[in-house]
């Protein structure tokens, strides 16, 4: 063990990566720090989904090169597998991947297209939350039917 102010040397036979090179064994946090160091912060980019201000790097890989941390989060050392996304689009993407459904469908399977996507404006923040118009119609019909049955 080294004394205060010194750095311990690796044991004999242990090969350390050269300065500026990365080890192949990385944690989720290390992979994201490398991404930030090499490609910059995500907020320097636009969200690839909605065009808004990106906030986070999202793993977009097909899973073939994916690593999993103790919390079950997928990540990769391949920086090309990441894209900048806003928080809402990133969460939506991750939920779709976790559910095993395409990212261009709502949880009930309706397509997220221009005709089927509504924007609900938040009064407090002035931002929009998208909703599925088909699901909204189905929910309203179910609610009307339930009220009709209760009234009878």
C-alpha cells in the first residue's frame, strides 16, 4: 500500500490501458461519462424524435452488443448506438423497448401518426404531452357505456 500522496503501482503482470485508451470492462456510468467526454453533452443536440432540446443520451442499439447493469439497464461501449433525446421521448422509447413493442405505436398498438396523435398542453409548464386519439375515443366510449349501465 502506498503512503499519502503516492499512487500504488499495479501488481506485476497486470496490463493497464495506455493513457487515453479505454478498458473493455465498463459500468453504466463509465459508458455515459465516456459518451459525454467524446461526443459532448446531449443538450448540445436536438432530440432525434421530436426536434426539441435533447437532455439525455438514449441507447438505440438492437441489443446484440448490449451490456446490462445491476438495475437491468441496457448500455453499450459502442458510442454509435446512442442518440440524443429529450426526457419524454427517451422514457417513451425505453417503455416501448421494455414492453417489446415498436416505438411508433402506443401501448394499445395504435400508430403514432399525425392524424392519431393529439397534444395535451400543460397549464403550468406550457409544454405538450402527446396522447393517442384512438385510445381517447375508446376510453370515452367505455366510460359512456359504463355510465349508461349504471343509470339503468
